[in-house]
C-alpha cells in the first residue's frame, strides 16, 4: 500500500528542474550575446578594411 502524507521527492525535483532551466536559459542567452558581439566585431573589421582599401586607391 502507498504511504500517507506528502510525496517524498517532489520538492527537491521541482527545485532541481527550476535551477536547471535557469541554467539552460542563462547559457542560451550568453551564447546569443556572444554571437552578436562577434558579428559586430566582424562587421567593424570589414568596414575598416574597406576604408583602408578605398584610402589606398585614392
């Protein structure tokens, strides 16, 4: 027969899933922001290279 009272592990499981979801979301946002930073740097570098090429031609 089942025991009476509250379920044994539900509170810990709920906390664990909440923390793991928080961790996954943080990693996801960090990854996205890092990609955006890299894109911005690449764009800035390409613009500088184009400016140098245009300066050398003139």
